[in-house]
């Protein structure tokens, strides 16, 4: 009882002498100084004024300091110039399911668009349709929200069905914008020796894309080829 009265005396003294409230401290350094834990059961409001309620933010927001003497503000990740992951996909199958695509038969592979095949991701682990949509049949991405997109695919060519003397060649992989006009955003071309049974490509592109524009990942090889396991992740650079 004496201990409780002592705390009450300290509290009253703090209020009357310093116009500050100290809890478990006789020398408060701010308007409210708590020397201990703080439990908030409902809203935590920041800002506001004598006649207005401060903001309690939105789900997922975090508090950001505005410096000494200023109220902190609630912000979200998308407002802070972060890369937002909007698509993660995997290819777990082989195309074609039987046989192989016909290779170009000659170099350079860049001149044989008719032999080029779209790399299709059959598993969509994550997709944010507010930014883009994906057609798992055609392998075509359609932009919903304009901005800078970081596109990073990993590709595997399977050459194992070719006989001896028919595996050496050149592979070319590209990230290709399809509409409003066909533009190569990034590409890689590598040559390979005989009895190369698999080829792996990793490439990336950071490009500004407008709403409605489409893009895809394209692959071609000089010998017959199949397209097997791979992945892709796409991020959006928030403004």
C-alpha cells in the first residue's frame, strides 16, 4: 500500500511540477514517459490535432519517423521504391511431350524466327493480377500497370534425343516484347560442342512497359531441341 501511494505521489508531483506524466519514473523527459512495457490492444493513432483523430494506418503499413518534433506516418512497402515481386513461375514439364522441335539447321539462329519456340511456365507460384496477367497456354504476359519491370528467366534446352554428331550448335534465348511492336528486350546466344545434352541460359531485362503491352520468353537451337525445367521471377519497381 505504501509503495502504491509512493507511485501516486510521484505521479502527482510529475504532473504538477513539470506538466509531464511519468510512469515508474520520477523524472519524465517527455509529455508521457513510460519506464516499462506498453501494450496496445486496439488502434495506435499518429498525427491528428486538438480536434482530429490521428491515423491508425492500413493493414500491413509500418511507421516511418519524420524526425524530431514531427509525427511519424504510416507507409507501405509499395510507396518506398522497392522491387515488388509480382510473378514467380516454374516449368516442370518438357515441350514437346514427345519428339523434339526442329532446329534451324544453320547459323546464325537470330535469322530463324520461324523455328523459335515460346518457353511456357506451367506452374504459377505467385501472380499479382493488378500488375500483369499470364496465359499458361501461350506463354504470353500482358501488362496491366505501366512501369519498370525486371524480368529474369532461367531456361533449359534438352538435346538428348539427338544422335551422335547432331548435338553441337548454337542456342539463343530472348525476352521479347510482342505488342505493340516486336522488340527484343534482352537476349543471349551461346555455341556448344558435340555431345552437349543440356544447355542452360539465365538472362534478365529491366524495361519500361505500358499497360496492354505483351511479352514472352523465346528459344531456338540449331539442332533439334526440347524445352525442359526452368523458372522465372518478375518484379515491379514501384514509383
